[in-house]
């Protein structure tokens, strides 16, 4: 395998891009970026210097992944979604030493046009709905919508909403994977059967 880089893309010397990854039209990857295997960077994507993108992530068109953002394996970033890295930006005040770390855990999906405010952690397999604004940590498997983002349910690893209450007790079997999802309070545990 090899890396496919469209002729209109710019990949700065020193950038690390894993085998089988694809870099599409008008994308810019900065020299310090570390990109895993099998990653797709869509049209007009920007990847900063202090960015780590795990294996098999999909970054759709018009997404900028700024410094201090880490995407674990299998993260989906929908078209035109937004990351930030400074909490209170001003053009006239230099704040590059105030970047806040943002961590998107394995398998999470970030819907089209959503905004992730810097300094948060999105739990594994969480699902952020299109247009949502996330300004606080999100639990694993949580389904988040709205401005500001609020939890309205739970999602399976397969990407379907689970028939569980927001909190309390419950369990449900995913018909697609056979995994059992057990809710205890406001924590969801996954057990393979």
C-alpha cells in the first residue's frame, strides 16, 4: 500500500502519514502532524502541527483540525464541523501558549457543522448531532444535540440509538453486533456476548 496525495494538496516536509491514507483536493497537512493508517482527509481539510489523527479516521470536507486536537482510532468528523483551540481568542492578543487540549475518543462521530469548544473530551463511540455545540465533556456512547449540547440518549458502537433511559438502570442487546449495553446510573457498559 501507499499514501494517495492529490496534486493540489500540500503536505509539509516532516508530516507523518500512515499507509493507505488518502489526502484529497486542496488539503494542507502541516509538518508536525501525525496521521495514522487508512485515514481519509477530504477536500479543503487543514491539519495543524500539534495534531494526532488515529488509524481509520474520516475527516470530511472543510474541516480544520487545529493544534492540540487528538483523534483516536475510527473518529468520524462530518463536513464543515469545527474544532477550536483557544477559549477566548482576540486578534490583538497572542494566546498560542493558552491552547487547550481536545481529545476525541475511539469511534466517536462528530456530525456536520457541529462545534467542539477546546478543552473537552468526547467519550468513545459518542455521537454528536449535526449543528450541536459541545462545551463540556461528553460520556462514552452519549447522543448529544443542540446549542449548548445536551444528552438525549445513548448510541451503540454500530451507530444506532439504544432504547435506554438517560440514567438509571437498564440493558439492551444490539441486534447488529450481539453486544449487550448495560446502563448503571449515568454510565454505559458494553459486554460482548
